[in-house]
């Protein structure tokens, strides 16, 4: 399964890639803003997308993630934007909260994939 990672932080992208690789999810692609995310999704099908809720140009995230069965997880580390997080919870699938650890990322990914494959 190919996974698209979307975050403007090189550190977070590297951390996610390491966590996924340790669980044998090595087929990944990366993007750093919503424009790149949309381009990648136009070019190929991904098994899932893991994206930062506050990705630059995030206005398009709702359209991507609110589609029924959308294979997507949102990441957020902001506790200060509760209103935006609560609004996103209404249209997003699953959340991974920063700081995250490998177990948390893999549990949320597994839960999301199981739910989608029902």
C-alpha cells in the first residue's frame, strides 16, 4: 500500500517515514503543502494519506478528507486552535496528535484502514 505523507516539517516527515518503515510500510511519497498534495492525488492512487491539519494552503483539505471512505488521517499538534480542530473532526476520519509515537501512529493507521475495509 502506497502512503502519501503531507507535512511542511522535514522533521515530521522523516519521523513518519521512519515509523512506517519500521512497520514495513516503505512505499511512501511526500508533499509539503496542499497544492503538492492535490497534484500527487491527481497523478496516482494512494492507499492512505497522512496530512498535517495546518498544512500550508489547507483550505483544500476539507474537500480531500470529507469524501466518504476517504483513506486519510490528519495530524495536529495545536491545542490552541480547538475550534478548527473540532470543525475538522466533523469531516475528517482519524486524528494523530503531536507529539506522537510509533505505537500511536500505527494504531490509528490500522484502525482507519480496518474501518475503511469493512
